[in-house]
C-alpha cells in the first residue's frame, strides 16, 4: 500500500482544524506541510506557529517540506514545533551532508527534495543517509499545477539507484498527483504520494485518500 500524505496547502486556511480532523479520520499516513519563504520559491505559505498548532491537532506523521533558503537556521524551531520529517532542497544546501546530520541529530527523519531540473544522480553520495527523497513533479511554490511527465523517468532512475545499493530509502512524489496518475507513479517506484488539490478539492476527501492508498509497488 502506498503511503499517502495530504498537503495542507490546499486546505481552507480558515478551517485548518476541520482539515486536520478529516485527515486524522482518514487512511492517510502522513500530513504534508509546505513551508515557503518567498525567496527560494515565489510564494509564502505558513511557518512555525501554524505548524505548532497543527501538530496538536493531528495524529499523523508531520512531513515538513522546507522550500526555504538556509534551512539550518530554522530546523531546531521546526523540531520544537513538532516536525517528524524534515525535507530540505538540494538546490539551497551547499553543505547538504551537514544539513542532514543536523536533522538526524535532532531526532527527526531527514529527506532531500529535488526540483524538476535537478537530476537524481546528484544524490548518489547522500542517498544512504536519507529517510526519503522527494521528487518535485511540478516547480515548487504553488498547489494545483500540472504534473511534469519527465518525472516518471526520474522516479525510475532513483528507484534503480536505491535498489542497486540495497537501501531502504523511500521515494516521495509531490505536485500534480491525481487518482489517474497515481498507479503510474507507484509502478515507476514511488512509495509516498503527496496530494493537495486532489484530496482537498474532492467531493469526498476520505474516499479519495482511500483510492490513493490502494496502489502497491
Ligand atoms: C508545491 C508543494 C506541494 C503542493 C502540491 O510547491 O510542495 O506539496 O501542495 O499540491 P498539488 O497536489 O495540488 O499539486
Ligand atoms: Zn510539498
């Protein structure tokens, strides 16, 4: 069964408590939380005080996706706010190994995200240190964008690298995930499906989450 991570970015921000309750009652495994700084990405979302409240309202694993520059300055604060997983972007971490060590030393699961133009082979020498890799399947910054088809090839390449090294690293995909493309993503090697609009714009979010979960790698 795939791991499903609804992205709170697509929820109604006036009704975050309701959104958390829905996710709690669903078969979702993780809650995906998108943090944007208006520098690395051309948008600003929410940050530490919001996550602090969301943490108290959710029973799910908090998967915090940092689309921010110099994440090392804020990683301890996200730990304090209750993050379980921290994802940093390859493109803003010249000392990536140090970033990963910091996250792990604070007792969280460490992950790296790659933008659509960043090849997965660049992760070769950090892969063994990671809990998961997030492949961005849209350009980061906004929900509701169209899935970039070339991402399938990247998922396959990364799956091959992980399997050849006999590692236990999960592959997460983020952006434009739908019930229609979920099977292809899982078949290519994805373990974790992030879904924002597919879940929160759905007539029946609980059923949509159930549908996304049913794919097996
Ligand atoms: C985009 C974010 C995604 C976003 C996905 O920068 O990283 O997590 O919420 O939204 P959908 O699933 O609507 O494409
Ligand atoms: Zn995200």
